[in-house]
C-alpha cells in the first residue's frame, strides 16, 4: 500500500478505537476511587487515548507484517 493510504487508515483507526475505549472506560466507576470528579474524567480520557493508540498501532503493525510475509512468499 502507499504511505498515504496507510496514514489515513491509521488516523481513522486511531479515532475509532479511542472513541470505543472511551465508551468502555465510562463503564468503570473511577469516581469511587478518585475523590475529584474532574480528575476521574481526565483519567478516563487519557486512558482511552493510550489504549486506542496502542490497539491501532497493533493492527497497523499486523497489516504491515502480513504484507512483508506476502512479499517473502511470492
């Protein structure tokens, strides 16, 4: 694939996975553990960004490795 398509795919995947991670983080009651509600919300946002980025990085690396293997087989 060209680098532009891969970059667009990665950006779109990161945004989608960060959103999904944020929705999943809302199910965890951080407000019980952290006294201030603002800190709990910020923690959810930062964790969602980290998880979404790492999962999208995994998928992009997986696609690149499959392409590299396809080049070895052919």
